[in-house]
């Protein structure tokens, strides 16, 4: 639902009047994406000097810098004196959607210097963040985990290996890899065979103990369902996003195996698929595939029956953090964001991750960025939780600190680009913002949000727009018009 056509036209006419003096856009911008970096090809003069070098360059930094800031950024208003700055064009744009001012939290400020906000309304009121919460999760991950971080799935041999036959169990320890899929797992199994494990006389044990979760951890998030498979809960061993999208043939070992079509992939279903993949890769299994979710032994490294730690036999690694973050933010991957949040639990993977420990570490990181305890609250890391709320001013403060970091391109490149890719590929396709607005989207039934960076003619702005209202979808055209207005500023 986008609201009455007359109101959308009113927003467009206000925007056109406000941008009359701006230069005409240089056509559709192209996003040339590499595996972990991209380059924008823009018309001459579309970017401020030095901006292209910030967001387009070589591969992501070898190590992400800290974002430490003073106790409170200079010039930031106290909650009791939050500025109300809403230029007339923006006020008309917002009025066009018919929602009350109380539904909107807005803050726009240049990334450099100590200038006053370009626009601000209800910036000290906490709003539902929806998927813009992924900005907080991914920025913290760059700082706390480092750009070289990757998820590791490990194989251990719990038994003697003789002439390709394992006299015991093959233990597959999940390391939180939310990107692991059936094709990658099968290829890894082929490598295990090449390393000498062809026949498992015992069981294949799927070790989920890396994440220790309780039912209370999911209390504020909707449960997964056939209608909403993207609500899959985090798991240390995740396969195919926790769901099977379609049936397919897994050829190998002289036979083709047909995988079943299911709405979700868990419990006996994942056991069945792993068994099929092992056999399709050319392996033999005399026992069964079973799962271990609660460890009664020491956490971290799996141990044999005598309590002795097992040695890592083989390891499958995910892509490095910049590529993981890019996928999380471009596609708004909820499961990967939740797994990444848990990966920040202190000591993981040597120590089992818990959500309370991850929340505490993230809260401490936010305090080191100069944010107050009630500025931003992240619960599970994806924005699905109703407990993930924040202030528009605080989000902009965090974005400004991130932009000033000398190695910020890995994060900036992860954000959807207006009219070009990700969740913004079909929005703002023709106008001042096309190719010049890097924004994370946020969508819940009663929430529409945008947060990130908008390149004006000479200035880069950090932007946070949060709309909470039962009819929030009506605000989408106004949000896009607001971004267009910012892109036309000097």
C-alpha cells in the first residue's frame, strides 16, 4: 500500500520545486561488484571530491579500525533539548503521506565537521529499527571480530582411521556459518574423502553446541513458518538457510539422490539431507546421522569418550567478514545477521556463544562509541525483534563515526545503492539519489526505515529515517522523496 495517488504526486511536486537548481542526473549508475569490493562508475561531478576514494577502491581492509568516540559527540543535543529542524519542503513531503508527525523519527547531518543537522524531527525518541538494526550489528562485527574473520565448520575423527575406514564417529562441528549450503557441504565431503575418510562405520554427529540458546532468547521474535521461512532461528550448524527451497538431484557415487522439498530444514530433515550428501559425494555410512545440541563435556573442542580433546581433521571456511556483511546488508539476511550477533559472544567458538553474552558485549561496544545506554538497543541482531529500538540521532552519530574511520569502505560498500542493487534496486531509480544513496532498508508490518549515507552535490550526509505506525507502508514514497531532497542539497 503506497497511499493515495494525489498525495504521492504532491510529494513529487514539492521535491521538484526544491531540486530545481540541482544539476540533472547523469543517467543510471552502474555498480561493478567484486567478491568483497565494488567500484561505482558515476558521471563527472556527481560525487564530492574524495568521496569515490572512500567507497570504491581495493579490497576491504585487512583489519577494521575502531570507532571510538567521545562520551557524547560535540554538538549532539540532550534528550530534553532535541532540535526540531524540518525545512518546509520536507514538511510538505511528509504531510503528503497523511501520517502524524509522531510516527516519524528523522535526523540528517553532514558526516564531517560539527555543523547543525540539515533536518531533524523526534530524533531523541526511540523507534522500532526493523532491519536498520543490521547496521549496528555489522559495524560492531567489523570492530570486534576484524575484517579477516570467517565462520569455520570443522570435522573431527572420534575413532581410528584405517585404510579409509573410520572405526568410530565423524563429528561435524558447526561454527555458525549461516551461508553453508548443500553444494558446499557436498564439495567439502569430497575433500574429506580425498583426505582419507571414505567409510564411516559409526555415526556422523552434527555438533550444534557452539550456540547455547534458550526459548526465552526467541521471545521477542516471530517463529519460523512455511509462510515466513526468513524467520529461521539461529543455529551453530545451519544448512541452506534453515530451509529447502526446491527439490534437486545430488548425483554422485553412481546414483542420483532426490532431496525432499520441505518448508524448513531442521531435526530429522537436516539429518536426512546430510546423510544423502555424504553418500552422493561418494562416501559410505554404516551408522546414522544424529545431532548433539547440549554438550555434557567441556565446551569448545569436541572430546572422545575418555574426555580427551579431538584434533581438527578438516575445516571448511566461509568467505571473510566483508563479504558476509555485504550479503547481510544488501539482501537483509536475517539468519546471517543473527548468527553474526552470536559470533560476537566473548570467547566464541572456543566457548559456546549465548545471546545474553553477545548483547552485553555489543552494549559495551556502543558505550565506547559515545552512545548512552538508551540510545540504541539490539536484541538478536537482525531487526526482527520488537526489542530492537533506537533514536534517529544515535543512528546518525554511529554512522558519522563509521564514515570518519580511515577504512570504512568495506561497510559502505555493503549498503544497498538506490536504484542499483540490493533491497533498493527498484526504488529511486530515476532522480538525484540514483547511485548516490547508500541506505539500509527496514521493513516490518508497522515499520518503514532507511539509514545510511546520501551524497549531496558537495556534501555527504548521514541519514536515519524511522517510521512506526500501523499504516507505515503509506510512508514509502515520502521516504524516497526525502532522500531525493537530501541528494539535491549542496
